[in-house]
C-alpha cells in the first residue's frame, strides 16, 4: 500500500515518468492508495486557504475533462468526510456538481472508469493529473474556516435571496438587450439604486469578509481592472492574483453586488469588443491583441467614472449627517481586514498600445447597462 502511494506521488511530481501499474492489483488497494494521496493533498490545501471552487478552477485550466471529472468526484468524497462544512463550501460544491453518485461500499476508481468507458489505468492517470496540480499550489489567505469546523463557531450572514434573484434576472436582461439607448437610460439609475440599498442597510451590523472571483485568462489584466473599479465603487477592495482570480474584501452584500455587476459588465464588454472587430479584415488593428487589451482597459476606466458619479450622495440628502460616520466606520473595517489579509501587495501598471482600442472601449462603456436592481 505505502509503495503504491509513494509511486503515485512520484508520478505526480514527474509527469514524464511512468505511471504505476495497477491492473493486477486488488481494486480496493488501488482505490485506498488514490484516496489517501488526494486526501493528504486536500488537507494541506484547506489548511492554506484553498476552497473547492479554487481547486476546480486550477485543474480546469491545466488539465483535461477526465482529470476535472475525477477531481469533482474526489471533492464530493472529501466533503463527505466532515460533519460540518462552511456554507460557502456547500455553495461551491453545488456549483461544480460535486455529488456522490457511486456506491461508496465499492472502489470509486473502478466505478469512475466504468462510467467513463475507460480502463482502471486511465482513472489512475486522471487521479495523478489532479494530484500534479494540487501539489504545486501556493498558500492563500484563509477566508473561511476549514472543513470540520463546528457550525456553532461559524458566523455566516446570508444575503436576502429575493434581492439576488432580482439582480440576476435583471442582469440577464441587461446582457441580452440589443438597444444601446435602453442600456444608457438605465445605467445611471442602476448604481444609484444599488447605493441607496446599501445606504439603507448602513445602520445594521455588517460582516467584513473575502471572496475570490475567477476570470478567464485571455485579456486577464483588462478584465481584472473592470472588477477592480466595480469593487471600488461598491465599498470593497480588490487584489489581483496571477493565478487567475481577483480577491475581494468587503461586506457580504457588497461583494455579491460586485460579483454580479462585474460578470454582467464583462459579458457586455466582450460582446462589444468582438463586435468592434467583426467588420475588420484579418490583420486590421481592430482584431489585434493590442486593440482588445486597450479596449478593456479603457472600458474599465470609463465604467469607474460612471460608477463614481452614480454613487455621489446629494448634499441635501437628509441622511447625510447620519451616514457619513457609518460610511467611515465601514471603510475602516474593510481597510483593517484588507491590511491583515494582504500584508504585501505590489502596484502594477498596464500599457495602452492602441488609441483606437481605447476610444472604442470608452464608447462601449458609455453604452453599458449598469442595471442590477
């Protein structure tokens, strides 16, 4: 058993090496060894800030569908080992479809192979591929209690699902509209409504927390900048990780708004960016990487301007005297949480190499629908 575990570790460390031969071994022995090495890797990651969806994204980006499928099953099995899971864990497991579909009294490896019309060696290869990703991952800040933490020790504030359902429904409509005038008419009002809702909640106790928003790698810097300006406009802080995500710090509902509004704006930006190059010929600037990177950076810059304008509270607002101290306290709480979590951050600038891309991105941002409620 221990020799097979060691062989699996070595195979994960050296993907060019040979996989251990398992066809002649008892199914239970193979399954126990695979589970043991993955469990060891998972336990290390949970101790160092990783969550199920984070691991899922890393494997999705680096490996094939077989490895991703094996990971999802392994996460479902891993979760079943714990009597208590943070609600964020439960949400992420549901999002990636991690459920136990197999007979747990029988070896999972062989059942996975049968379901995917593969050999046992293929299942072991998928497990090794997953392990090869897991063992390379760096430590991240811990943002939720690790699995197994008693639920009584977990302080989790649920966001009103009615609000989020309205937000998602309207965002879907905003993304599908073909009329720029309609989007423009709704844009300023939208962020004003978000701000008003946030201000109305100000007297209530809030909890500062952190989330991770994963983005596609293509034109990552521009997309991350869109998230950054949305976070800033909604009383949150953001840090970009080259791994492929933006870490967000803020109050729970504010973070929900940032995630939803960012997703909508990125859909709109991508659609507008592609449309700008549809009529261009191959080799034209509008179809170049420089154009698209500049487009997204300009888009983010203009969106930031619009959100700041929409967030302004009129001087004659009778809530101003009451809200200013609360806003200052909230900002202080976010800054303290951010400072404790990220002790070393580095500013980064991204050059703009296409004036045409910049102009096109700004125009698209003017037409973007900021509606989320």
